[in-house]
């Protein structure tokens, strides 16, 4: 088994602050522009060779590591980047930073700020580079499988969207109806259960077509907004800031699932779940929500506005044809997402044990082989 040695962080990597790049100076290109919040665009210059490993410098992203396989890139001054891995495996170094808690190394008086000079003497434990690479290979196998599942979701989204648009433009019997004619809004209200358990989805956990799956928690500690019931096949749409497109289709049959009152829960009545979800993803629907949102600082859409939204409705035959194709695709994407949840949990369990030497690579490999 490889011997692990203690090293100061400056002996493992050389960190440097990123470079300024004003928006007016950016030119379209193939090199990612990477800051504390991740990739923010592309440029025709990449002053730093990849792979890219950056650390957020300020605010909530302070000390948060990001890693990108790229030939060259432009690190922004909102981040620190690894200029020299000093012979260590880049992916291992990324995982090393993931395991480090750098929040205590704040050099800012007003805003939390990470300074490379403050963390250079942090003590870390690392094995030889061969063992580093073996650890990286094990974790990468999980990452790669999750990436495959992510591509399945993207492909399904593209196929379903293309299929619906093709039907709407070719079906002469397509009509326009109110959403309330084909779906119900906020059909179920949930009451707290003292001492009970729930799986609560809030607005911050939902992005475009995606839910960061929550852990089961206690009703006694649940927020007052945990009141919306949701069933398999429902679509949830954030009523606040609709321009952010925080929506998703719910396909999990989980009786503990509860969503925030900040969502409109759309339940199919005269159409299938796949059609309801797809028709409320369209740009025209999003534009409608933006137009009827009330409030300047925190624009929100009242539930009755969802009812009155005008949506296209194809003929029954075309509608059935769409559902027979799109719903199995949605189920396939959902299965991939569920698998990714398990793989991510396995990764999060194995990673700290591998990074501390508590588990041997050969044992971790057996676990990963059984999972992927």
C-alpha cells in the first residue's frame, strides 16, 4: 500500500490569482473563461494550459474547487487557479481541494476573501503519484457514468421538444386553449405531521428541468412553505422570477415528497404528463409568465395566471401519438437521473475515505464495478 506523506500545500501546487477580462474585451472563441462561479463564457485566447483547476476567492464560492478538462483556458480574477501541479495528478489535486475546508482562511474585512498566501502552509496528506492516479481513475468512473446519464437527459429534452414542435406545426387541427382546460393548479395541500418525515423541494433546488434531490427531513423542522402536494406526472413551476425557468417534471412515486408554496403544481387532466410538461417549457409559455409577473424586486405569478395561460393543443390522435413516444423517453431520462443520485451518493461516500487512505483503491474498485 502506498505511503501517505504530509506536505504543505505550496509543496503540492502553485496557486496564482486569475486575470482581469472585461466583458467588452471578450471575443468569441473556443477557450473557456472560468471564474469562481464556473464557466462564464468563451474567448479566443487561453493564456493558461489545461486542465483547469480553480478555487473561488470570494463570497459563497470561497474555497470551492472546480475542474475542467480543457486544452487552454482563461482564469478570471474572481478565482485562484493552479498554475503548476508540481508533478501531482491534476484530478487527485482537485479531489484534495474538495476535501479541504478553506472557509477559515478569510483575508477580507468586509467580504469573505481567499488569499493564496494564507493557505500555502496548510498541511495535507498525499500518496505517491501512482496511487493518486489510481484514486482518480476510480472516482472518474463514477463521474463518467453520471455524465452519460446527463447526456441522456439532454438528448431526451431535444427529442421531445423537436417532436412537439413538429406536431404543432403540421397538425391543421391544433387549437388554442387555456391551461386550466387541460390541467389543474395546486390540487393538493399538505398539512404538517408532528414527528413525521418529508422530502422537501424548495425553489433553490430546482433549475431548468432538474431537481437537486433532497434528503428526508423532519416535519418538525420543515419551513412554513412546505405545503404543496405533488404526484408522479405533475409539473412544478416556480412562481417567482419565471425568467429563471425553475421547472421540472416529477416522476418519483414518493409519498413523502412535498414542495414549496413557491411552486405552482400543474397536474394533467385531459392530456398526458409528457405533453403538459413539454408545452409549459415552450418559450411562449415562459414569456407569458414573465409578462404577468407582479412586483419589481421579486416578480411573482399568481396561481390563477397559470390557469389562464393560452397553450396549443393538437388533435387527440396527434396528442396520443406524442404521449406514446415522449413519455417512455421521459421515463428513461428519469431512470438515468435516479441512477445518478445513487452514483453521486456512492462517490461522496468513497471520496473522503480514498483521500484519507482509509480504504484501499482495490476495494473501492470492486464497489464501483458493481455500481457502474
